[in-house]
C-alpha cells in the first residue's frame, strides 16, 4: 500500500474511531432518515452534545447529510456501510465462538 493510500486509511480510521461515530453510521444503515432524537435513541447512551459533534464530523467528511426529514447517509456513507455489511455476519460468528470458549472453560 502506498503512503498516500495508507494516509487515507488512517484518516478514515481516525474518524471512525471517534466515540460513537461508527454507531451513528450503523444506526443510519437502513437508508431511512432519522430525526436527532430518534437517532439518539437508536445509538443509545450518547449525549446530545456528543451526537452533535459526531454528526458535524460525519457531515464534514461527506458521510452523513441532513435534510427536511432528518439525518441520513450520503452515497459515500452508503458505500462505506455496504463495505462494512459483513460486520454483522462476522459479529454473529464471533459471539458464538466466544460463548463456546466460555462454556469450555
């Protein structure tokens, strides 16, 4: 991977590592717009101030948009979520493996 590609990956990971950033995106994955309050409930445990900050960062990054019906993902955000869609399948397998490990002890 070139240093330019590596820098791009690092920049994206830095954004997604921000507290709740990926959860905000994940809550919007179905493609339906959500109001601020509904999004806060969907994410769970996020303060209004933190949600405002994450939404600002994600909007500036071109991953989230805000319209008349609320917040939603941009085409770029939808592309990222599509690439992360295998996360749900992996998480299910991983949790099953963790349960088996705990039971075997």
